[in-house]
């Protein structure tokens, strides 16, 4: 399963962007991604390098790749599309109205007004969202912590392979993760090594 892509931002507009991924010997592949507004607002200028967490899905027989700036947004998107009556389009709209953190807070606080105010949601869908997701929030939080832990462990293993002592690698990664979130394994390694110079 495609999980993330990193490359040059070729173009961006609300709800879509194109990322150019370098392949080999000067060749490249352009990925057109469907994105929520929360991701669009976090993207840099065209020409910048960007990493997006992605989720491919078949919509009406066509492959659509959805892109998100954070792992939390991707994780919540995958949870939302499993709910009855919420397809990928509505899930993108939900994550356009607010990011994963804000959406989870609205569900946790049973903020019907805030949820119903998102275009295409309405009162009934907002009530269903709260009913379906509120009880699963601890499970979602556990999943989020587990994902962060796995990324940290991969970074520690890579640093040990580069010659660092296990304790040294663990301390460096913990330091990076306490000051920054939503980093790829590659980013964690770079930051950990830069701190040790």
C-alpha cells in the first residue's frame, strides 16, 4: 500500500496538487493528489519539496490518490471512509473544515453545531459522526501513539546501523520527537544527526 510520497510540488489549488517524484536517470513521475483544504493551506510554494501521506482508493471505478500533510489526517481519513454514509469525498470535506486534531476535539466535545456547519454534513450526519466515533477515540489515540512509536523505533535502528550506540540513538530520537511532530523516519534521522554535530 502506498503510504507517503516525497517530491517537488509542481502545482497546487484547493482540493488538488501535483507532486513530481524523481525516479532514476533523470526520469520522474507526476502524482495528482486530491487533498483537503487543511493540507492545501499547509503546502509551501510551487517548486518546493513536499512530503505527503497518501491513501489510494477506487472511486466509481477510477483510482484516486488522496494526500494529507500529516499522518493524523491520513489516519482519520481512513477511519472516516469506513463509516456508513461517509465516502472519500465527504471525508475530504470534513478534513477541509478542520484538521484531524480539531475534528477529534469537536467529536469528543459533541460539538454538533461545528460539525453540522461543514458543507455537506448537516445535523443528522454530525449526530452519526459523534455516535460512531466518540467511543472509538481512545482506540484512535492508541493507534496514533503506536504509529509514532514505530517511526521512532525505525529511526533508532537506522542510527544504530550508522554507528551510533543504542542509548545515544534513543536519546537523540526522543529529543527530536519531543520538539517536532509528523516527521518521516528520514527527517528524524537528519535532525538527530544534526543535533549531534
